[in-house]
């Protein structure tokens, strides 16, 4: 792809395991709901016990872009420390600062520079510019963090991509339907219309849901998924046949090598989250 030429990935070591290298012609993107840090999660579900599993996985994958969901401020700080090669952007959904869940975007600083004029967070509501706003019957505030990332090796700053990372409501179907319409509207309204784009996140809906169907049916987004595994883990490491509720969709111009749900678990069959990570490898 024209905006990703000559990217170099530097291997990292994670607990003695070399970081993955996508190859000379590819880059990796991840969407991962890491499960918020909450007092009700005890034992192996407690963030203090599983944060190493989550951060180790992300470091090992050596991804150019990571979209996370359900991230509390303390978790954001933990992951920022664990991923020294990445920078992040995002805000808490309850105040537009640090309160409530984030849907942050982490990006490899060797690969990307953030466009300072083209990034932010909007709320999935009828008033997307107002922090903590809700509409359409959802009890919880929902957001989308977005950014235009410019290739770090492009002196003319013309090779770039838009990333939209979101977390839709888990109860209200009208909220999901209207969130889809808002996402499509924002994609159409992007300033640099020649730039490709990627929509990722926990949509709390499969490809059989009308809201997700509207995304794919719009002609603006392509689903590259072929392997049929659930992305909800129920805290178990093993993959189970089914449909994803976590997705990475791309502009039709982006050529994908592989999209798959991956397991991130330990020897005791505990998963790092109640979701599995979704990984997309695309061609440069």
C-alpha cells in the first residue's frame, strides 16, 4: 500500500520470546477489549494478576496500531509503561479527560506520526461533541477515538491512514444502528478523503446484526474475516467456533493478508480478558 512503504520493524524481546515480525510487505493491527479493572473481578480475573498477560501479548505482537476498549485510567498508565515504543491517544468517556472507560489508540512511534489537527474522540449520541452524552436508549456512555496517522518515513507527509476505534452498546439495538450511521458519516466527512481508513472495536454485534450489516453494505467498509471463532472468551483461553462481536473493517482499497481471532491465555486455560484479541495483517 502506498502509505506504508519502507516501514522497518525492530524486534523486541518479551520474557525471552522474540517479538513477531509481520514481514517486509505487511503490518499488523489489533483490536482488543481488555476488560475494565473492577473490584468484582477477583483471582485470575483481577487486573493485577492478568495485566502482564495482556501487555506481554501486545508487546510480542509488535503491532503498528492497537485499538483497545474498556480501558480504565490506571490500566492505560500500565500499558503505556509496558509499551515504550508506542504512543497513545484517547480520553475517558465520562468527562472527556480521565474518568470512565477509554477506547485508546496505541501506535508504533517508529512507524507513525500523529496528525495534530486530525484526531480526537466523539460520543456516540445525537450530540457527539458533548462529553458523557447518551442517546438512543443506551444506559452507558459510548465513544469513538479517531486519528489520522502519517507514515514516519514520509517527508512529504502524504502517506497516511485514518483509524476509528470504538465500543458500541451491549443492550440497545437502536444505539447500535445509530452508532453505525454516525461512524459512516464521520468516515465520509474525513478531511483527507484520499486517505484509506480502518474501523475497529467491540461492536457488541456480529456480522448478522443489521447495524453491522449496514456498515458492510454501505460499500465503505470491507470485512476480511474468514475463520469463524467467537471473540467473547468467557475468560477461557480456548477458541470456540462462532461469530465475532469484535471487528476490524477496512476501506475497500486496503489489501488484507489475514484476519483472525487469537487466543491470549496462560497454562491454566485462563484468558487475559473476557474477550479474545482480533488481529488483522494488511499489505503495505
